[in-house]
């Protein structure tokens, strides 16, 4: 009889892990909502690297669109990043999670939808979950509950900044180029606003601030050079900007993954890259009962996260992320140092600036100018 394990949470992190574990173990997954992929909250933009990681792990994620250019707007300046060799993809998140569910069920995972895990308690032999009105015992559990972190907080995981992200799916009244736009403004000091075209529609949203809907739509339509139709739907959710929860497991009986481990990129809030990197390693650790490889992989992500988090804290202390974005947009040197690779590895760009002191000084001058003369929405 294989070891009995549980996964708490039916998002991308929980479903992909369950699909891998179900091939060799007795797995039961609990999801508090009655369907997966809903309520929607994520824009779904990922890099080529993340896309390939998921493809190699299970299957090719379904997409709504792809883009080979990202234009960053800050103040009166903009910075165009060419992604011709490594395009970004807009995932169909709802369909992706539905297919992950199919993969998990096909692997033999027992899935309980509409059942909320209220709490858990450890014992010498494993972990007991209180799910709905029942208690069930497992050899180990993995918490993949999302950004709210109700269960992970009970383990003493450090709290941190939580941002609410809002998305509007809007019709686009004309044919547009497949370019993603990011807008760093004083109205969104903690993150940015975005315009993501997907054919005859676009996902328009923001995080880290508060903007009235029509004001946001009019601003982005003007600066992206498009004509918008009506809003089809709106949705949103929490983005966890916090120090990663370390250690990532407790006595090899309780594991953390996804937003529950707070491995979202601090400068953009994206969490799918860390999930794609960590899930196969986590599955191997649970199957073997030996976590050295997991701890090693986690420390690599944690180190990268720390550099990004420190940069975020410095920028927020000086007024917001839009201050740093404006400095980058103003600087010719910054354009030379930013690479497509930096989409997932923001810390590489930060360290690259440090290694080029003359160029870093020029960027710093622009940065100070941006501090003094901020502009935006």
C-alpha cells in the first residue's frame, strides 16, 4: 500500500503536484470551491521558460495569446523590451486548471470539491485533517491554499504585504498589435497597471493601489493607443508579497507550495514560475521522504526572492515602484542592461546594474530625477 498523502488547495500549485504524486501514491486533494479555475483572479502572463517548465512537467498549457514585446510606461517615458527569442504567453487559466484536474484524476487522485479544510493536527504517525465535518489521517499533507494563507499562518509563516489585483476583460474596438503594456504610476505605487491583448479583447488591470474603473480604462486606452468597447467581466484576487515561509516543510509531514509558501516575485507578484520550478522537486521529496533536494531548490528561489524583496522595500520607501521604473525608462544604460531573461529573474537585472558602476551611476541620476519629478496616473 502506497503512503497516503493529501493536498490542500486545487489551484495550479495543488493540482500539478497532485497529478505528479498520483502516479505512485494514494493522494486525496481538497478544494473549497465547487469548481477549479474559479473564481478567476490571475492575468496569466508567463515567460517562455515557465511555459516550457509546465510543458515538460505535465502538458503544454493552453494559451489565449502570446507577445514578443513588452512596453513599460513610467511618467512621460517608456522602455520597449524585445522578447522575439523568448515570447511571453497569456495562459487560459481556467482551462489550464481544468486540464490539470483531468490529469490528477487520470493519475488516480481522489478529488473533493466544495470541501474546506478547517484545520489540522500532527501525530507521531502523520497528520490529521479536519475537512468539512470529518477527520482524516494522512502520512503527509501539502498546503497549497493560496495567498490568504490561513493554514500556513498557523505554522508560524511570516506575514507580509498583501496586494489586491483587479482585472477587467474588455472588448477592443480595432485591430491592435500583440504588445503587452505595463504602466507604473503614482496611483499604483505598490505594483502597476497592465494591458494584455488577446485577439479582439484585452485584459486590463492593476494592483498595489486604488483606481476608479473608468479612469483606468480611459488612461490605458489613451496611452496604449486603442479604442475600448464594453467590459465583459471583472475579477481579482490577493497577491502575496512576503518573505518566503522557511522552512518549506515541517518534519517531512507538512509541506508548503505556491502562494502558501509566499514565493511570488516581489516586483510583479507572479507566482507561476516558482510553482513550475519547485513542483517536480517537491513531488520527489514527498515520494522519497527525503527533502535535501527540495531544501536546496527552495534556497535558490529564496535567495533570488530576497534580492527582489530588498529592492522592492527600498523603492517603496522612496515613494513606490513607479519611481524606479521611471528611472529605468529614462536611462539609455538601463536599456542596455535589461534582458528578456529578466522577466522571471529580476534579481539578475539588479545584480547586473551593481556590476556596472558607471552605468549604475547614470541610472541613479535618473532615479533621483524621478524622485523629484514623478508623474503618472
